[in-house]
């Protein structure tokens, strides 16, 4: 039995006492919930397509809008996971902009006379910044179209959108409204929904990709959990995550998961593979775990393997982990630990929901190693499930 299943097999009262009631189950449920999110999208496809076409998205549109993907923290990383895919499929400018930036600098992001579509992602739909940003946009910039995606059917942001022109709210299936502090299935399902949006005109094209992701996810959970639990038993004090393109967003989200779930006892950082040499490499040391989410594109992969081999020759870290979509002759010299999932024919832009599972599992098992309760890993109350006490200034 892999370590994740071992945790899930504990009696409920033990899981509750150890703060394991929600986090492990929310990680484990992801492959099946991706299918549920896809079904929800197909059920509402006609309405969503009509709304997005009215905002200027689609092949029939002469003037495409500038699309802002809006969210805070993990919800911002949802947008970062989707920018390249949506830009390519929609053939328009797509930017991931944190709602925290829009709260303070909205006027600098908006150019008068341009058409905008904002797609807001939020697990709870209740964060003070997200609500304030949406409220201001609705009042001060009524020409903006808003698609609001939340995992909470009762979200205030969804209620704000109800009955308004140029707005549409979508609540994802209730089971992906994560109850734990750290977002796991909420993140991956919002990414899946965004991937569905990329195939607005031909959603059936996405169905086999979704099927491959879900099947690969079910197969990947066991090996990823075993590797994550083994690594968590080591005496690492730092972790560095790297990735290229959409997988850089996976690196960023993985770094946040480990930081949150270890209550900062494991210091984390993230960077692009080629960006690491430009200063951040100075932070690597003999207590660092390096995790590389490797591209399936051979040209990009060569750059990434060059970096891993250089780090090994310089003995900059305690251990290197490669998460890859297929075997490569150079992998064994580039990493002490190699995790392979069967998506070698799937473009990198679709991999974030799958690859991030390993980062989530590292967070879970390091949290346990640190003597914390993964569902509530912040004993000082430094962070909370929904950000609190943000005073909104007019």
C-alpha cells in the first residue's frame, strides 16, 4: 500500500486528530473530479460559449479582447498555468494578473478604449481583495466582461455577478471546494476548467486529453506518494522547484504548497529552468531538495538537463528530483530520483493538473514530518483558509 493510501486507510477519528481528514482525500480525489469538472463544462457549454463570444472570444470575432486571468495566491497560479494555452487557442492577448495587484494598480493595467474580459478564479469567492476588485470593476468599468469561476456555489463573488449584464458565474462541483487550508483539488480543477475554455469551439477535442490526464493521474498518485514520503524523511531544510512555460507555474504552486504545509519550516523558492542561473542558484546548498518539472519538448528538455547536470557536477544540492513525461538517456545523470508519468505525447500546456500532484504530496508528507496537522498547518495563525482582516481603502 502506498503512503497516501495508508493515510487514507486510518480510522476517521485518527485522521481527524492528526489533521488528515481533508488534505489527503482532496489530493487523492483529483483524477475523478477532473472528469466531473469536464462534465459540468459540457453541460453549460452553450451558455459559456455564447457569453465568451459576446465578449469577443472566438474565430468569428473581428476584435479580440485583452483577457486578464485574475486571482490571488494559488488562484493566481491557476491563471499562470493557462496563459500560453489560452493565448494560442484564442489568438488574443492573455495575461495573468493577481487580484492583489489590481486592487492597488488597476488603472495601470487598463488602457482606455480597449475591450477586456476578466476571468476570475477563486476557491472560496470570499477573499476581501477579490470581492473589492470585482466590485470596483463593475462600478467603474462597466464595459468589462467578467467570467467568475469559484469552487463555492455560495460565493459572494458569484452572487455579485448574478443578474448583471456582461457577467457570468460558474460554480465547480461541490467536492472540489477544498475544506483544508492549502488548496489542492480546487487548484487543479480550476485549471482543468480553464483548459476546457481553451477548446471553446470544439470541446470534443479536449475530451481525449482530459481522459489521458485522469488516467495518468490515477496511475501517478502511487509512485508520486511513495517518492514524496521517502524524500520527506530526509533532513532537507530548503526546496527549490523549477519548470519552463506552463510548468513554471507548477513549480511556483508546488513551492507554495510545501511552504504552507510545513508552516515555513521548509523554506522554498521557484524559478524557471533557465532563470535559475541568473542569481537564484546562490540559494542552493547541501540541505536543498531540487525538484525539476521537465518539459516534454526535446529542445527545452536539453536546456533543463544541462542545468541539472551542472548542479550535480557542482554538488550544489542534497538531491535532485526529475518529474518527466518520458524516459531520456540523460535523466539518470541529471537526477538521483526520477518520476515518470505516461504523458509523453501531451503538450506541456496541459500537464499542470498532473505534475502539481507531486508538489502537493511533498507538502503533505513534509507537513507530517514537521509534526504539523496538514488540514490546519499554521499553528500561529499566520495564514488561514480564506484571507482575513484586509482593510480595503477607497
